[in-house]
C-alpha cells in the first residue's frame, strides 16, 4: 500500500534505494518501508534491519547451517563491552586466535587501504561492509567518521546484524539483510566495498564481485579481508573436505557449504582480475612467528599446506573505458 508519507527520502545517506530484484528506484513509503512500484513489492525495516531476503529460500538453508556451527562454537556474548572491544580483545576468551588474526588484518587494512584515502579526502567515505556479521568492522569505521552500510544474510542478535545495537552511536548508518549478489543500491554509490571475512561464502566469485563493482564508484576499490588463500587448489579442496567431515561429526551438519568457492588461490585471483578488468594489490601481513612457521612445520610433518591470509584490494583498470556503461 503506497501512502503520501513524505520527508523520509535520504539523498545523502546510504539507505537502500534500488530494488535488489529489478533495480527500479525504491520509493519511501514510511520511515520503515520502501516500495518497488514496478513489482508492487514492499521491503520493510524490522528491529532496525532492512529486510531484502523475503522469499529467498536458498539462503535460509545456508544461514540455518551457519548458525548451527557458530552457536556450537559459542560465538557472541550478552555484553556490549565484548562487541566494542573487537577485534583487538576477545573478552569471551573463546576465539582469541581468530580475533588475533582479524586484528592484524584490520591494522593492515587501515594503514594500507583506508588511511591513504582518508588523507586525500576530507569528510567520510561511503563504505559497504559485506558479511558484516556482528558489525564490529562497521562500528570501527563509523567511529572514524565514515558512513557505513552493514550487509549480512544473518540477523542473529549475538552473531549477526542484530548485534549492532551494542555499538551505540557507532552503529552503522544502515543495517541490511540482503544477498551479496542482489544489493539494494543503484550503481556508483560507495567508495569501498569490503568483503569482511566473507567472500569465500560466495558460490561464484565473479558474479559476487561484479555486483560489488556495480555499486562502487569508478575510483572505488573492492577489498577482500580474511578469506583463506592456498598456493595450490588441491590444498584448498582438502581443507573443505576436512571441514565438512568435522562439521558432520561434531554438529550433524550436512555440507551445504560445499557449493561455495570456499577459498582463493593466486591463480583464481588473477583469473578474476582478467575477467573483471581489475588490478589487484596484494599484501601479506605478518601474523606472528607461530603462524609464520606453520607452512614449514606442516611440510615437515607431511600435512596439507595451511591457509594463509592476505589483504587484497582491487581497482578497475584505468585504461578500460567501457566500464562507464556498467550498471
Ligand atoms: Zn523491483
């Protein structure tokens, strides 16, 4: 039902403004409802989160499995302090090794990708946090004066978008439950699109990156953080097999995630660069001595190659002109 409500437009903000299905402009109906007139569809905001997954049952199975594993692993907390200290301190004490890696990655991202952009531009950047989870990265970036839209499939109150209530005035400007492959914005909105430990959940990297590039400005960058890298495809496949067996044994979970690409190799990254006219910059953060010795240790013990993590940033090739017509 369309009404005459006015003054809910958000010309300078990051409120979703394009239908994720047909890309028509969304018309604000109330402060918490956006209408796609073409499809006679209404997308609503409940509990502070815009809902764009209605009727997309293919994501429900993934999210259900993801939650089963994450709950068994006891992610999250009832304390706002826990969320506000991430990624530097894990007050729950349950996943300190993972948060240590994430903190190193975050510092490299700041120094190498974000700070140079902050220096060359006054005022905040528009940033898309893809796979925002509990919103810790969105909160850190909001605290630095940027406008952030947090996107995730999961609205869980401890481990998903529902947790952004813990950040107070550093909560992201918009929290959006949507698929990476169908983002509810028009083209050329964001300065940075960050896959925040999340690209490996995509079943098709090319399609997912293409959609992120659509909503990025021409001079924007797509950033990939905390996706596991392997030198060899076979090592990545071995990791997926081990993980699926473990999840099956420990949590009774059937391997829904086998349909995801699950990891990156340097070869796959180069292939995606050629396909999408992207030039990649790749950094290899130092995660500490124990982490650094793992590849050698594993080789000596005859184990598979361990995952490595990179900070990856991709910009559209300056020489490619037809990209202006993207959309
Ligand atoms: Zn539509």
